[in-house]
């Protein structure tokens, strides 16, 4: 998946989950931290996350920040 398509999918997932701009920024950091710790997505060889993976991680992230 190209960078622009990957970024658009990320934005679409954030919108789908009803994230605020601040939550979207935090989720971006969360995803980068996951990748830095070795948790890679399965969308391609770059480790991009699939739609389902983004939604799963998004729900996990929102559970943490919306307590």
C-alpha cells in the first residue's frame, strides 16, 4: 500500500471510530510505538496495518484514553 493510501486508510479508520483530532494524533503515536516495539501489520512487507488491525488497535487505544 502506498504512503498516501496508507495515510488515508488511517484517517478513515479514525473517522469511523469517531476520534477527535487530539485522539487521532495520540493514536498515530500509539501506532508508531507499536511498530517500534516490533508489532507490525500484515498489509504488506512494510508492516502497515490492515483495516481490521487498525480498528482493533483503535478500540484498544480508545479504551485507554476514554476511561
